[in-house]
């Protein structure tokens, strides 16, 4: 990801939730390779090992926190530890998420609460805890990962769609509230991209994967590196005059598909005029 100048995040302190796997891992790699001190935070310590090992080999500054973002007291304690070690927090990426396909009428209360807790509660708890430090220092950048179905809706993911819609509203609200403190808050809405979690939970069957790909005008899924590159752009100084926005990176999948296929020809029937 050489989209930004080398050292674009030199010595900045970045916190990435869910930063050891999937998109979060690529964002963390991009930040670390550009000079940032990166703190990855997720519930499963095993998810941290790969990036910690890679960082050791490449000389990146990466550390990990075991954190359940659904627990406000744990988030607050994590923020205090990060600030105690580094003195500041410049970047926060709210990437931790949970999702799976389930018809609304079969969705259990526990499943509903689990996804809302990670996505909506977790994003707010992290934004509030780390945002307080950003307010004190008079600067900061927050990036929230949402999805286009936050505004279009999508069958089978009522829990995630509702949570992401809340995060999008939160993004725009905090952008206005915190602008006076020098804090930018933006969101990114990726379309389908390959990851272990997506393959297991969203398109475990090859036929389903082909069907989803067929609905994308550009005809393919994104790579994690592509999506992460756009995330880094939104976090960088290149976007210092952008706040409260949501960048869609989905190959045109959320655009209207129309009633006929591009390139298709059809013949109109002439309407006979009376008389």
C-alpha cells in the first residue's frame, strides 16, 4: 500500500479494534509500515500473534491489548493504559464487528444483543474513551467501518444493518460535536472482500459467492489491501478537511442495477394512435 508518502503516520499512536485479523490486520500493517505506533485490540489473544511476529521481523512498533469492546469499564481501562504508555492517541479505527446471516424471525435475543453490543456499543465506548484523550490534546482522527446496507438494508442481517446504521449516525454526530476540538470522524463502507470471516459466515457456499460477485458491476470482490488503502487515506493529513463523511468502496454494488443489463438490446413496440 504505497498510496501515501513514506512515514505518513510517523510516531502517531493508533488504536485498531479487531486489528489482528481481516481488514483490521491490513489497516494495522499499513499504519505500522508508515511509522505509527499501533495498538491492536481484540478479545482473542491468539489473533494478535501473527502481526506481533511480523512487526518484530520488520521493525514495526506494534503492541496488543486483549479487549472486549462491549464492556465499557474494560474499554476505559484500556484507554488509560495506552495513554499511560504513550501519552496520547492520534488515531482510532473502530473495526471490531460481528455478523452472520439469519432471517429476522429466527434471530435470538442473544444473537441480536451480541452484534449490537460489538458494533454499536463497542464503537461508542471506544470513541468516547479514546475521544476524551483526543479532546484534551486538541486533535485526533476516528474511522468507523460500516457497510452500505446501513442505509439500503439487506435481508438476513437485520442485526448488523441496524448496528451499522447507528454507527453511521454516530459518525456524523461526533463529527459535528468534536470538530471544535480538532477531531475528524469519518466512516468507510466496504463492499464484499475476501476474508476468513466472510467466507465462513456470509458466503460459505461457492454458488452463493458467485451469485454475490455477479451483482457487482466491476465483476469482482475487493482485496483487503485495497480497502485498507482507502482507510489510510481517510486517516491521513490528505483528508484534513473531510469529516462526517462515509466513503463507499464496493465496486458499484450498491448502485441501482436498473431493469435491463448494460449492452442488452431490446425492441420497442409502436403504439397505434387511435383513428
